[in-house]
C-alpha cells in the first residue's frame, strides 16, 4: 500500500516496514537533484522530525519522517547517483526504509487518488 | 510584496509559452528554469544561452552641457572607477559606494560612441530605485537621470554567441570584450555591449521593449541558442567567480575586501574624490581585515550562503554564495574569511547541518573565462 504526505513524500507500507521517498511532483519542483543525505541504519526517527536532506542546484530541503520508528536501511545508491531521484523518484530513487513503531501513525496519510486531488489544489 | 504587485518583462508571455517556471525575483515574475538548470548551464558553456534580464535597470546620464566627460566627472563622486578615462565605445564595471566605503550596488557604465552627451548605466533590479534616488540627489545639477523603461535587456552568452549574432550583423564580431556598439539584429536596430554575467564570451542587447519579442524569437529560432533561466544564470556566475549583489556584496563589504581592487584604477586610488575613499585608502594601505575568496569543497554535499567557515576550531568566515557547479560536477562556494586564512590552498572546514566539510581556499574563476580580449 502506497500513501503520500502533504510534504510530498511517498510511503510504501508492508506490515510494520515502510519505504520512504519523495513524490514525482516533489522532484519536478526541486529540479536537478545534486546531493541526498539519507539516514544510516539504526537511527531512531520521530514522526515529523528530520530524516533526510535533498539538495537541488539551488537549495537544500528537509525530508521528514512520516512516522516514528527505526531506520533499517538508507539508499546508498543515491550517494553516487543523486539524479536517481529525478529519474525514478517513486522507485530506484527511494530514500530510506524503516521499521514502524506504530503502523497506525500512517492512517491519516493520503492514498494516491487523494494525493492527486491534493496536488490539484496547489 | 504580493504576487499581484509583481511586474512582468515584455517577454513573460514567451517564457510561459516555452514552459518556463516563473518565480518572483526583485519585484518581477522571472523564469527560473525552462528544461532544467544543469542542462541550461551546460548548454550555455558549450553553445549559446539567451537570458531575459529586463528586470535590470538601464539609466542614461545625459550631461546638461552636452559632454559625456561632464557626466563622467559627476558620476565619479559616487563610484571609485576611472570613468573620465572611459573611451567612446567602451564600458567599465564599478560600484556605488556609501560614505563608509560599503557597496550600495554594482553596475556597468558604458560610453556609447554614437551619443557625445551621455553615459549609460546598467544597475541591479533590486537596487534601481535607490540608485536613481542617489543620483537624483547628488548628480542632478550636472546631468539628467533618465531611466530607460522603453528598453528591454537580453543577454546572449556562450562560445557560439558571436557566430549567432554575426549572422545577423557582422559588425558584432569586431567588438572587443567590454566594447559598446550598435547592430541590426532580426531587423531591429539596437545597442549592445560585449559582456555578460556567465564568464563566457557574449553580448548584452538593449532592445526597444516593443520589438524585443521579435529579437528573442529570431535568436531562440537558431538551433545553437536556447533560453536560459535565472537558476543557471546563478550557477554560471558562481563558477565564473562573479559577485551577486545582496549576497557577495552589500553595504557591509568594501570593494577591496571583495577582491574588486582591479576595478579601481590607479588615478582614483591616489586622487580619491569618491564616497568612501578614506576607507578604501585604508583597506589598500593596511590590507583589508577580511577578503572574498573561493572554496572547493570535498565530497558532494553543497554548502550554502550563511554557512560558517572554521579553521583551528574557530570561526574565520562565512559563505555568501554556494552551490553545485554543473561544469565541475562538484560543490563550490565563495565567501569572506579573515585575511590570514585567505591564501590559496588554505585548508578550512565549512559547517553544514552541524557537520564539518573539508574545504580549500581556491582561485577564482572556478571555470576559465572565455572572454574575447
């Protein structure tokens, strides 16, 4: 199941594991991504707290944790090839995987249809 | 300023039609990018990029006595460059200074050959109102200060710029770097200078606003030319080591600190006669306490404006511009450091999100200039 935050992150949920990245809309807004800082495995993150940083040519943007939990993996491929975020934002350009402390924290996020409708309002 | 108060250049409709992303900048809706900053940046370095810089201010100083020399002498009260020595058909870079030697704006001063009575200034968009007020208060006895709202300004930059323009009018090929002339481009008679803000060879064209769309469309119709947004303009000028007013220069920086002493010619250094001379003389004699320098940063993480520069555990400076250099595929920056850390090759650390990035004071430009001297 894939959900979206109002901050334009996507979260693919399987049981108590979530994979997090930024949406296709977000990467288009950012433009060319030149650097991504992903969290290391084992790092504890809290819902709404800083989890990763994505930098375009022009500016740095924070990526927030969609829920509380523990990072199980960062996408190391982004270190050498940050452009993956532009090329395949909702696939190979994922940022990190985490083990959710409480999967119910994600209940309020938008599904794909609701996110599309949200984008229409921006 | 609300979105509704923003101004548009005469080319805004063409930018939107070309798919540009428009952003507010210095009171105008301006194109920040068309296809993407990196692609536009690299295109300009390899071919020719066309920029709409009509938000900038073009101001004529027309001498009451009909002599451009009079306008030059008057302007010298406000800027440290030798304007009196400017020959017809040439332009020069300088700065408006306050009494403390701080920089109020940086600008180009052109002496067009076809008018014996004037100088033409190009000033920054965000400063143009204050610049005009300053000149009105200080120079109005000698010159008329005439903002040229009837002109749009576009820049064609890159190694193919000469060939593209020369196909319209061969006269442009003979212009030297910092030369000022006139040409007929796409059927429009216009004034132009051989200069720009990318480090590449190129031209800035002052075009009657009601004809600029015709010139823009003819130039972008050339397969060597693409329109380029403000995003790439910023990354190009940073690689070229050129200052951005409001970031690398402001009222707290002097031209000597900013490593712009080359723009203060010898006569002015000794004679003075401009606002801020005492401070400039002191900076020259004693050496400035801090200097603008470039930095190469290890790794891939960019460091941005405002990041602290640290050496030996102590803060020695601050970044005023920083980002990713598309031509180098690496992060670069410029900023001010204490003079004893300003030597090329000095190892420093730049603080980014609480982490110290290893960096080295590096010569500028980061990418060699392509000017036609």
